[in-house]
């Protein structure tokens, strides 16, 4: 079937693009093969309204925070591009048991030639949900009958977001705390890596949309072709989310790695970005037509993935200063683009996943205007890129200090959950081949935790970490399991310990902290004093950060707002120790 069109601003984006090329023509004739699908019946009458019915659902009873999926049949519609909502718009309205109405967009799934329209939704209330599906095609609208399903309780906690009570941390949708413990793994992913995350109780998996190999990223970009979406990669992302859901791991997904907005800056991959057909790379943040394509891509990703309780953080862009737009000095355009993306997701993501964006890891790349425009302040930590060495005669202490200091800076300026979205690599004070590098990793994750970061530094990247690092990560993960970050008023507390660095986060009656001596290999017997503790008796639990075991539990007393205790005698000497304090 052929179609002929007269250009107007209401036409799909691809038509506008052709019109841009042939500006001298008043009438533009476009010949396009009409989209064909086994789940779509063509109209036998030009006046017929589209018809939408359900083919099947995955279940009529769904646990909270699990996927409810509807397969859709369309009749009397004509489609040129199933990924363009200006061509064909499929969506549903869900009514929750409490009466709230939620719009959920549909999407076209052709993974492994599935050739199927779908709606995906995840409930967070118990009870009966009602839903109705709508289709808009060529100015005509069709609607289904009203259907229903029942949501029941589950063991899941849901999506994450900035905490309501203590906004420096994350909470799940049900109000329980989430402390991010993860590693960046942007390429070469396989089952062994997924198993490593699960085995060590990691709960954050960070990845890019890029083409550098592996289970997901060995299969092209999401938008491999302008305005159309790579079903092989999208289907593998579906599979990745299923793997992560099984082990309660969240994903931080970088929609735009700096590579894809770079032609002349480092790691340039602009030639892979289909937007290069439309604009010069420097215009990517401001061009109105490119923004229309981006919105379509974001809409599709929300429709397909946002329901998942393992979809954690939208990383809008990774290292913006590695893009030509920023390098050309278009700073306001770059910041405004982040804000524009933030607004789009806030308006269109029904699950309100948090958003972040970042610059590279140099000391001067701290960007408050960027952090003000998204939910999660995010700096990359690469000390070799100009970070000063606080203690020139003590590289190990200096390495730890930068993480503690940068964490505290975020805490003091923003009431938001802050992260170090990349860290380490081979850009630290030590090289990965050196034992000191891995001791330093241990120190840095503990210093970040005890100064108020919302998750441990997200190490770049997976192959750099050795088994010692994974064990340190796991021990910290076990330590934080019972800390209610989201719902207690934790804040940095003043503390002192002779010849040691000590960091404490306190809510008044509950506290946790970490001490590291910088003069001795054995911190046994070091006396500690913590200010602003409510008077009374406390239980102090001492924790071995190197083997994950509780060393001992003892009693301490706070008088005149000052709690005093000392590190117990250690059987095996160690330079650092963690502790938890709770009022009796």
C-alpha cells in the first residue's frame, strides 16, 4: 500500500525531516510501504474507527511490584512507524484501588519477531485495578472495554526514589531504605558477572547504551536507526531486568554516554548516532527536531522498562564535558537540556524513578548548576585527574580523605541522595596492579558510607576489582542491612579519636561509624568520644570490616552530650574498624 502526503507541522518527524531536505517544494510526495503486522487488521473502510482488544494477559492476579502485561490486538489501523506516537498512539488508563488514574503508554515489541503490541504495568496497591486501552490513528480513536486484575501483597519493596524523611538517602516505594552498593559494568557482561553481583550482595548494576560488547551491548544501540528501536538489544535488556529482579538489584542506565554526543572529544562515537543525519554534533542539546526524536525514545523506554522494580536510576548523560556541545562552550544549552530531560521524565514516568547526570572525574568538574537540575548529585572520582593530595607523606590517607571530603561537600550543599557515579579505574593514587589500590578501595567505600553518601562509589569498572574488593563490598553490604537510612534523621556527628580519622553518622539514638588509625597497624584500645549523643546508656557493636564478623558488643554511657568508648582489644591487628551504636 502506498501513501501520499501534503506536508504540515502535524506530520510525523520523519516526514518533517524530508521536508527539511526539500525546502523548495510546496507539495511533497512521500512513498512509504505501509507497516504490516499479524496483530493488525487493515481497515476495510476509510471511515472505520480503530478497534483495540486484548489478546491475553500474563495473569489476572499480580503481586505488588511485579509485572502485569497485556498483549493487544489492533484492527482498522494503518501504521508506517510503530515507534512514532504521532503515527499510532496506544495507551491505557489504569484506575487504582484507591481511585488514582495512571496513564501507561503501550509499545511495539518485535524481539525475535514477536510482532506484538503490549502494555506493561506494575501495581503498588493491594486490591482491584481497572484498566481501559485506547488507540489513536489518523485522527480517529478506538477504545477497549474496561478490564480488571487483582493485586496482592508481595515480598518486594518496589522502585527507589529520594527518601521523604531523610532526603540525603534513597527509599523504596514502600518506604523501606535502599543503600546503593554496586559497580559499573558497561560491557562484556555475562552470567558470571551477574552471579558475582548476587553472590556479594551488590544491589546496583550500572551500564551504558553503547556498542562495546557483551550480553546487552554487543547488539548495537537502542536507536540504531533514526526513529526506530533495536529490538534485539531491547529484548536483551528485558532479560537483564529479569535477571536483576531475581536478585533485587537495581540498574543505573546511562541513556547517553558521552561517546554518542562526541565527534572530536575523547571516545568519539558520533558516527554511530543516527542524529548525525540531522545536525552537527554541537547542536545536539538545542535542536528542536532532535529533541522530538529524544522524547519518542524516552517514551518508548518508559513504556517498556519503567514498570520493573529493578529499573533504578535514569542516568541522563554520563560525563557531559566529554561532548562537543560542552567543548564548544554551549554551557547553558547543556544545562537546559538536562533540565528539559528532567521535566520530561517527571511528567511521563509514572513510577518516578530518580535521575542523575555527571561530568568526568577531575577535581574541577564539580558542577552545582548540574546537580540542581536533577535528583541525584553525581560526581566522578578520579584522584589522578587533579585531586590534591591532602597528606603528601601519606598517599593512603590522602586517597581516603578525598572521598570523605567530597561526600561531606555534597551533604552540606544538597538535600538530595548523592553518589559517586564512577570512581577508581586506573586513575587513582595507586595502580590496580598494586596491593595498595585494593586497600584504598576498602577505605574509600567505608569513608563514603560514614560521611553520608547514598551509596558506595560506583567503581569503574568490573574487571578492575579483585576478590578482596568484592569481599570488602559484601562486608559493607551486610553491615548496612539493618540501618534505616531513609527514616532516621542521620547527620554527620563530631567525633574524636587520637591519631585516627573517625567519621560518624548519628540520628541521636542510633549511630554508625568507621575509624582508621594513621599511625599504627593495630587500632586496639584507641579512645573515642562522640558529641551530641543523648544522655543515657548505649550498646556499641564493633564490626570487623575485613572479614565481616562482629567482634564484640559492649555498653557505653553518654554524659553531658558526650559518649566515650574505646576500640576493644583485637585478636588480629587491623588498622580500621566499624561500629554501630544504639541507645538502650
